C-alpha cells in the first residue's frame, strides 16, 4: 500500500508534468483553461496535388490528410479530409485551424490548434472543443511538379490532443 508521502510525491509529479507540458506549447496553439479528453498518435500521409498557383506556375498544393489513430498501440480511429477525426466508438469531430506554429524541422508540417466546428455520433470525442496537432514529423512535400492533377504523398506522424472547456 502506498504511503501518504509517495502519493503526495506522485501528485506533485503529475501536476508539474502537466504544467510543463502546457508551458512547452507555443502560445499560438495553446488552449488555456481546457483539459485533455484524449491524446492519440497518428501515422499516415499528407496528400498533395499538382496545381497551377495564382502566378500560373505549377506547385504542390495540400489536398488532405489520411492517417490511422492509435492509443496504447491499438488502432482506435482515423483522420481524414475536412479535417475530421473519427473513432471506432462512433464519435467524430471536424474542425478548422485557428492557430499554428512551425514544426521542429523544415520537413515537418506545422503544429496546429483547431476549433471543433462539427460533431457526429456519441462517444469519447463528444465533449471535445479544441484539437491540437503537436510533435509532427515529416509531411511536407517540396520540389517542382510537372503535370497538373498529379498526386503525391508525404509520410507523417503527429500527436492529436482533444481538449474540452474546463
């Protein structure tokens, strides 16, 4: 049975870890006053399409994400265009970006804060009001494209943190 001292130390450690995690996020994607509903790991690809820009030159334009969501090493859902996140429990949310911060390297897609703008089903994601995309690796596609309508993918991984008010 744990001693009172070990319980207090554990609580302090958790409190300090939570405070550090919140402080470590860039202000542009922070969500002060919100608490975690679910945190998942995503593995997938960012899909790009070769399109003519406003200047008429062909360039890669982001089209959509396609990713599998994992918790404790198990597949629990998917992430796809919208952007949308859907879990096996039938809960789903869609969102729109409201803040961003650069990834760790030039090859990493940005970290994002997204406001939940749509909900479907009932389950774990039902109370979510904000989604953060953090700890991104990869996902950017650079270089020239030669043929309009051509598609390419760039593998990426990220953590998605679903938050609720309060």
